[in-house]
C-alpha cells in the first residue's frame, strides 16, 4: 500500500519561528508530531480570526457594514496553517 502523505524530515522543512517542531515519519502510516508551542499558536490564531468575524455579524445584519462580506467561520484552520508556514521570503 502506498502512503497517502509523505512528510519531509530534513531541516529545510522546519519553520524557524517554531524550532522545536518535531517531524516523525512512520512507514505505512505517516505521522507528524508537532510541538505544543506550534499547536497553541495555531489555536490562538484560529480563535482570534473567529472572534474578529463574530464581532462583524451584528454590524452586517444591522446595515452598518454595506459592502459585500464573506465570513470565514469554520475555515479558520486554513488561514492559520498557511500563515504559520510562511517565512520572510514569501
């Protein structure tokens, strides 16, 4: 059976903002183990995005915000994960 995900374990795959991130690969079943600091950062980012969006709901419904607005509720993990993997050269 071919693994669905290949995890690179070289140093180039590590984000310098999270140097304690540990990547662990297991044959057949690929597993990635992330540091608690990275997981906490991702969670806080997702909560911040959700809080910001929830603060916009009433102004949108009340007509104070009149421009089209696409809320991102339920998709915060996408933005948090992408932003966490960016570096200064991106």
